[in-house]
């Protein structure tokens, strides 16, 4: 009976601490719209950095291997973005817009 009370007290204490306890130690928990906007901008900048070197008269070709292990050699940014597996929601919107 005493162990049940102790276990219940521990569970209640953990529930009051909230969501950050669900993640591994060392993960960052973001709050507020400013931080979310910064992460969205960072993800879109990373996507632009990947495709930037293929644009213009001196654009380089990229070798892309998709999830089916098919090899693509292209300098077309739309093809590159279509074949990438993007996990971030804002960056995924850019891929869908291309």
C-alpha cells in the first residue's frame, strides 16, 4: 500500500512537470512564436543553401539518390526538391510549391 502511494505521488509530480520530461535529456524545448518563426526561417534557408549552387550560368549538377535508390544527376532545383525527403513543415511547403 505504501509503495502504491509513493508511486502515485511520483506520477503526479511528473505530470505537473509537463511535456519536457517526455524527451531525452539535452533536447531543446521551444516556446513562443518567435522561436518557431526562427526555426521555420532556418529550415527554409537550409533548403535554399542546398539548391543555390545549381542556379545560374555556372550551376553545378547534383547527384541525388532517392528512397528507392534511384540515381538522379540534375541541375534542376525543382527536381532536387521533389526527390528530397523533407521533414520540416515549412520547408515541405516550399517543396510542394516548386
